């Protein structure tokens, strides 16, 4: 009884206690709620009506060191997953050249992959979106079926179209001689940037590692084709592509502040800061030996324009300036780029570039992390060994070797770009854009770019004929198309196409030059294609003329470094076999000028087509006279490699064809 009473009382008491606990809890919750509203500003960073700077401030103070270092880490998709992104709070994922979720992956497969990382990021404590980056350097080139534009060397040769038809004869000679040099076509690259942005977004990606604004001063460099040309002013005008990729900021937009004009635009990346195109003998990732004044005059200008347009990110160059690795160069990276030029976006390292601060690479990774982060680099393209990177950087901050304020500067910049890109509001792919990949109007634009980038180096009346061979006749009864590059989409696209180094054959969707020729000639014209005809194949077969398309094999980066710059011998053989008995127009597919003497004497016409990309129809449009040539060489055409480096304006300039050279079909 007593027990029961006790128990009853006891239970009464316990009810009372529970009640008391409940009300205390309610009070606490109310207090907490009050605190959240008053003190924490209702997760202000999630409120898109707030200014970007206010959102950054709010978010940054909530972040732990671990979360901050996660933001500074960029990893490769091969090691990325939803779980990894969540666990480490990874700030960015990329795919390197040729790295893809599946062979010939469709746009939605890419989107699923990127969204998956985003789900990981959104499920972290603070839900900071990941930013996915890709090398979209001549269109969205890693993606099967995307439009592939000419590489930059070709775009740098494109000129504004004043004259479209070879039948217009009234333009004075000085137009081609002088004015043509200045009538660059930045509007064309702006449109290409906009179309590329759409295709990149159409695979769920908000960030392109483009444009390369290197001023290539030596064509022996394997990346020369990624450069718009040898002249600083030319490259400066081509930075307009940034306005296509990111959109054009309003006049009130502050210089240096990242700008992304909405969900069909992407974050761009000017690369590689600075002097990448000025290394000794054009050796990739090597040393640019020059005065500071020359470095600024030749290589820095394009960065001024990029920063003025609100470029959101800048990639640091593998190369060194007077022996100091750019990735360790605090003066140029922090003092010049951030402080003097006022760049407020984020700086990203190149791929494993901090490893290469030491020789051999990664000999002292702690030193690499320390010097690169203290130099001022904000995001590190690790891209594989991220746990190591995170541990080391964490240790360096805890020991005080890297300051908390350096970390905060890096994260502030990364968040600024993420807010500017609207990633917090729309982190996922916009699947309505899927049909933009390889869209018809983009292919038309690429075709126009091909037409405008072709440079006519020679057009003559050889072997007794009274007429120049170009424009080619559409109605000839029988013609020969020959050469390694005549019917090969992969070769005409070059490196950075589907794979890092590029490849040969039907690597993606597009039109080869042979197909384009067949599309262009009359129905009664028989087009015979033979890749490598011998001399007998050509003789007495009733061919009216031949088109020979030859050139370099694809390459990227260091694999493209070349001290000889000769036309591969198979191409020379074909020129000899064909041109010795037929009138021939030669189309050269190459990432740079190559040695032409003495072979040029065998040709009736020679066209530098650079690396035209997927729309080979643009080549036929001009060869057959539907459009005239307008391109002016973005490069000095040297005679011999022992003249290199040789650039316009040099003392003793003695080129085969000068910078800016390019004929029309009306010229002799
Ligand atoms: C290249 C960069 C490129 C990066 C990511 C590096 O090797 O130098 O231009 O953006 O790889 O693929
Ligand atoms: C990647 C490229 C990268 C290169 C750098 C390759 O494996 O695919 O994107 O630029 O490595 O060395």
C-alpha cells in the first residue's frame, strides 16, 4: 500500500517533473529561436536578397577550419563521389582532359554525375554548393557531340568580314595590306563564348577553364594553338570571349569583381598567369627569362582586360619567371594580381602544379602546400591526393605557418564566385538545356569561325594555266581529295578534343573536309578520295585538280613541344605524288606554322586552316568561292626554326610570311 502510495506519489512527482522539464525545454527553444533570429540573422547567407559581401561575411563566420580547407580543395571526378564531397566538404570537382563518366556520355549522364556531387555538398552542415569545372577550351571539348570550334590560333587569325564575295572588286589594296591587320573579330569570339557557355551549362557545369590568354612567343611550344597569337594587342582584343562565357557586366560593375550574368553563363578562367607563352625555346612549363617590364608589356596586358570584364577566376601557370615558379611567386600572385590589379575572384592552381614546385615533383609536399597557399593561391587543383593535401594544410594553419587570415581570404574569394554564379540559388543542372549540346546554330557559328580563320598563303597559276586555282571549280567532272587529314575528324580538331591529347578518326560528331567537299561540288562531279596515293594513282586518270589536306598529328601540352616543326613526312610524300602531276590546293592542318620551304613551290595554292574543329564545311565554303578568305595570320610564318623565336616587331625580322599576312582570292 505504502509502496503503491509512494509509487502513486512518486509517479505524481515524476509527472510534475516531466511537466517542468517540458516547459523549461520550451523556454530554451524559444530563447534559441530568439537568438537565431536576433544574433544569427536567419542564415543570412541563404538569403539571395542580401548583398554578396554580406552573405560571405555571414557564412564565413559560421565555418570551421575544416570546412574552409575543404572549400580550397579541388578534386578529380575519378576520386570524387557524393560521400567524399560530403565528408570533406570539398569545394570543387573537375574532370581532366578525357576524363568522363562514360564513353560518349550523353548530356544527362554528365548532369547526373555533377548533380550527385552537388547532393553531397548540399547535405553538409552549411550546404555550400560545389563548383564543377571543365576545360571547355574550343567548345565543350570533352563532351561527345558538342560543337568543336577552331582552336584559339585560328580564332586569332579571323578577321571582320567587310567583303564576302570574290566578285566584289572595289576594295582598295590598302584594305588587305593595312586595315586587315586591325579588323579583328572579337565579336565572333564573344558569340563563341556564349554558345560554349550554353553547352557547358547543358551538362550541368557552371565553370570553364577558359580562355587561355597566353601570348605565345615561340611556336615550338606545344600549347601554341591555345594562344590567340603572338601579338599582345591581338590577344587583348580576344579576351572578349570572357563576355561571351560570363556575360557582359553593366558599366556600373566594379572592375575586378567576379561577374556571371545568369544561369546560361559560366564562370570563366583566364589562364595561365603569367608568361606561359614566353618560356625558353617554347618548352612547356619552363622558364620565362625576361625583365619585369617586358613581362608586363608582353604577357600581362590580357589580364588587365580580363579583370576589367570581371573574370571570376585566374589559373596560375606551371612556368617560372626568371627561375621562380609562378606557383610560389607571392609578388606576382598576391602583390600584383590581387593588390595592384584588384582581382577579387579566386586564383586556382594548375593540375598537380604545386607538386611541381619541387624537382622532382612532390618531393616535399608540405613545402609545396605552404609556398603556394602563402603565395596567394586560393583553390588547389590537387586533384587526386586530397586527404594528404587537407591534412597538410590543416597542420600548417594549426602551427601558424599559414595564417588564418590567408585562409579567410581564399575562402572569401571562392564563396564570392559561388554567390556570383548563383550556385546557392540553383545548384543543380537545368535539364531543359540538354538540346544545346552540338545545337545546329552553334555548328553554324563554328562553320562561320572556320571560314573566317582560314589564311590564304599562296594562290597561283602554275604550269601554264592562266587562272589561279582558287576558287576551285564546283563543276569539274572528276577531282581528287587526298592526304592524312582530308577525311579525319579527330585530326582536324587537334588536342583537347574528347581526350586530352586528341585522337584520329570519328572521335565525335562533325563534318570532315572530304565530306564538306562532296557536299559542295555539283552532282555530276566525281570526288575520288585516296588518303595516300602514289604517283601512279594520280597520273592520267582525268582529274581536273586535287585538294591535299595534310598536317600535324594531334597533341596537347608538353607532348606537343617540337624543335623541328616540319610537316610530317607522309604529308610531304602526298604533296609530291599529287602535285607533280596535278594542279593542287593544299590545306595545312596544324597548331602553328611549320617549315614550308621548299615544298611550297610544288603547290598551286596553300591554305593554313589551323585546327578548325568539327565543322569542316567552313573549309569548303571558302575553297569553292562561296566566301572569300578574310583571315590574317595570327603568327609570323618563319622560314627556318633557327630563326626562332621571331615575332612581329623584332629586329632583323625576316619571315616567309609576316604576322598579319593573308591574301584574298583576288590577289595574285
Ligand atoms: C592544364 C590546364 C588545364 C588543367 C585541367 C593542366 O594540365 O595546364 O590548362 O586547365 O590541366 O585539365
Ligand atoms: C589530364 C589533363 C591534365 C594533364 C596534366 C592529364 O592526365 O587529363 O587534364 O591537363 O593530365 O598533366
